[in-house]
């Protein structure tokens, strides 16, 4: 809890207090310690009285912030911004429609909107992506195994992003097809040396 010293903010808090009373928050305000008489007095006063009170050094207004809720709000904002960045990154780097809809909550309309906005609506290859050469595929398998082990708690989209940082010469669709060679692509620990199947180009 800390004191509010800014005159404008103090005046706004007093005005907000009256607004809360007038919009159904009376019980909450009374529970906070305000008397009915004081609230009735505040409701009758003009804004200039609030401005005068806010300028008075004797008026103390303290604010308490739920820091846990604040951290959650900021984390949610950061996560949403990160997801937006990943959506654009995946679309620009050749993620298939099916992959995008499995990694993100996207409708067909939303996905089309992204592709049009990024000017790639007609540029995405159709059909199953080709796999990289066998030697490179083995390196991709090893890298995927290490990523899954080191970043096990991350969602698959984050792990695929990390994989593409190393193998950016290939589309995300091709890399995802490589990771699908593992029996359990979402949890590839223990599957490093035993892909479920090798696709034939």
C-alpha cells in the first residue's frame, strides 16, 4: 500500500468513488468503512470541491495493488504478443494450414486474414512437404530430441520455433514432418533413435 500524492489522481479517485456509489457499488464502499452520511454528502458536491480536497495536504489516499494479479495480467499480455509473433513467423516460413490450426486457436477465416495481410495467400505450396536429405534429417532428429528434453514444458509451437532457428533453410512444414517421424512428437524423449516411420520422397 502506498500514498497517492498527485492532485489530479486524488480528484479522479474521489469522483470515481461517487460514480461507484451511483452504479451499484454502495455495499462495497460501505464495507470499506465509509459512512452513509459521508457518501450522501459526496454525491451532492460539485467537482470543484473534489479538486479543493485533492489539493489539501491533509487528505491521505492510499492505494493497494494485488501484485499477483498484476503479474498475471502482464504475463497474459506478453503471451498474447508472443503468440501473434509466432503466428506471423510460422505463416511466413511455410507452416501448413493444418499445422497452424493445430498449434493455435485459429478459424479458417482468421488464418485466411493472416495470409492475406502478410501477402502470401497465393504463395504457399500445396501437398505434403518434401523431407530434407537423410543426413540433415538425422541432425534435425538429434536437435529435436535435445529441444524436447531441454524445453519440455514449452508448447510445441515454441519448440518448433527453436528448431527452425537452427534449420531455417527448410520450411516449418518440412521440419514438422521430420518431427512426426517420432512416435510421440509432443514428447520425443526416449524416441531419439527409433522414428515411427520414414517417409519416402
